[in-house]
DNA sequence: ATGTGC
């Protein structure tokens, strides 16, 4: 069962090469330190890196980030770019939660100003933002027609309906709207699942977390991002909810047929895909863009209710709380982007699944305010430890199609974590560490146990040392709401 | 991740 046929070559302290052999078109490259590499080999994720390397039209390398772990077909923490002419697009390379992502808000508040008020903040957030499996909003049920407008316009829809400001849009990847979304390619079932879920958190590892800047590694960049020591931040991690799940599920069926139709040899059925320039490939992309836009709108709506929750809990005006968006980045998505391949500029379809775009300073897609420092990247850890703010680099652009990691990465399955948490009160343990948590389900809290994750500091150190991101600040949690 | 199996 655990027989390994592949050969791994150490490139340097933070990179490992899986040599091309058999049906692989390219080498695999994994970013990890020595001890992580041992952990990584315990699951099937490296075999998945190899499987991805066998897909038609893949260019460069099949990449694994240090938070890599087993996923549906493609590994989570994987990056794969395909040639527009002979390459493929695959729902498994994006993931079930299309445009799952992280946004970071900063505030005009500092730690001492809210100490003693954390209970009311966390309660207010928990009341205002529905959380948990199947969570929906009682105060906002859209018509099918209106959902289609969300799918076309993303966060722009939210802003034009009074949820946030135009300035927010400048600080979202793609300005909160992926081009090419066609709602007619999203099934009625998917749209129905989306009617009442806009502005809800969901379950699993999704959260809204209030924290503070605990350490700054680069003063100048932190200042540009508007972060200072002890400043209060809010991190939002969620995606496209049931609508995105349904889009993925619908298109996996389409892609299984398409893989046969186009004679694509699949090492694993879960890698089902279609040529980028086929009807199935174009349809998937247009539907995926819809789900991505729904997720952008979702995080934008949640931002609105975060602002409102702070105002209510602290009895402050928006001018006093000064909650603004630092940035919003996707970590489950496929994008058409220009990259240098063998010295030539080429348009590629880049799949990032559990991987974050990390574009360098001066890139056209890096927001104007951050041109000098690079695109912000947020790496949430687990509930008990910390998170990181990074920026993208030239090296990421040249080595990883402008990509980096997305989180700590699991070391325990959900089942394992539940067993380890048996007989313990995770909420109480966190409270003793000074972290208040409100969760819809006790089971989710157990699955999200701190020890179920790698130490995010080690993950971030790998991408920092490998040069594919630059550390800017560390954030520590104060209170968190979970699904 | 997911109206947590059709």
C-alpha cells in the first residue's frame, strides 16, 4: 500500500525534486524542510503531485507547497500551470470550495482599547454572521435573478447594494470580480443553494478571527499595508458555500465524460479534465468564475456585518473603528495569467488549490497602493497559535507561477483529531490561553484542534527561506467564531 | 469543503 516508486532528490534545504519518469511530462517540485518532507510522505499527496505531472499540456513543474496534503485528485497545496493550446482545466485542480480565500481587515483600534470587550465582540459577530453547515441568512434571501447578478459581478454587486465601499474593491484580487463568468452555465440546483447563503461562514476550517499584530518583521512594508504593533485586525476565511460545491460536483460529471471524449489518459479519475479550449473546458471556467464571484461577494458581505458588529459591541462610529480592507486573496482557483516559460512570455491556465497568488512588486495585478511592496498574502494558522502576513516576490513569479502556501496544513485527519480531542473541552482550553471561541458545533471545534495542524511558523519559514514570499507581520488571535 | 452517503 505504501510502496513508493518515485525518486526524490534534495535540491536545497527547502526544495525537493521528484524526477520525471514514466508518463510524467515534467518534474515535481515540493517546498518543504527535511522534517516536513518525512510527514508529507505519510499520505498520498506526493503521488498526487506525480499524477498531476502526467496531465496534458502541463508546463514548468507540478508544484507542492509546504502545507501540501492529500486532496480530491490534485493535492491541497498544489500549483499546476497548463499551456492554453494543448493544456487542460480541471475541477479537481481548483477544489470543491471554489475561491475559498482569506481577507484581512485592519482597524483603528489597538489591543488595550478592546480588552474587556472581547466577550461582546465575539457574541456580536456570532449573532450577525450565520455559521455552521448549511447556515443561511434569515434577513436576506435573494431571487434567482439577483443571485445571477452576484455571479456576474462578485464583490462589486455587494458594494453597489450598500455592503462596503468602492475603496474595498481596490483591495481584492481581481477587484472582486473574475472576468468571463456566465450564470447560464450554473445549474438551477447550484443557484438554489446560493439563495440564502450569501454572507454566511460555513463550517470546517472557516472562521472570522479578531487578532492583533504581535510582531513585525518588516517595518516599511507593514506601514504600507497599514499594520502596526498591537493594532487590531480581523481575518475572514470562507468561500463559495453550497453554490461552489454544487458547481464543482456538476462539472466533475461533465469532465469525466469529457476526459473520455478527448482521449485524456488519467492516472486517477479524480483528475478528470477537458482541454482549456473545448466547450467543456470553457463552460467549466465560466461556471467556476461565477462561484468565485459568489465567494468574493460572500466575504464582502461578511465584512459589512463585521463592521456592524464592532460598532454595536463597542458603541463606536465607523469613523472611530476605522475598519478597512488590507487585501482579499483566493486560494482555490484557476486563472489565466502571463508567465515566462523558457524565457518567453506565455498565457497559461494556473491552477492554485490550497495555494495563494503571491505576485511581486510592480506587477500590473498588484494593487496600486502596494505596487512598491508586492501583493499581500495571508497565511492563517490554527485556532491556538498565530497567523502571518507576507508579500509576494520576484522569485515566486519566476519559480512557482507567482504562488505560495495557504495555511498550516493538516497533520491529522478530521477523524483522528476527534479521537485526540475526546474528553477535552477545546473551547475551555482556548479560553485559558486567552482566546474566546464561539462555534456552531462542538464536533467542528474538535476537528479543528490546534494539534491537528502543522506549526504554521514552520510552513511560513519554508516559503520565506525559499524566497517565494517575504514575512511582514505575525498576528495572534483574541477571539474567533467558527462553523 | 459539502443540506458531511444515493
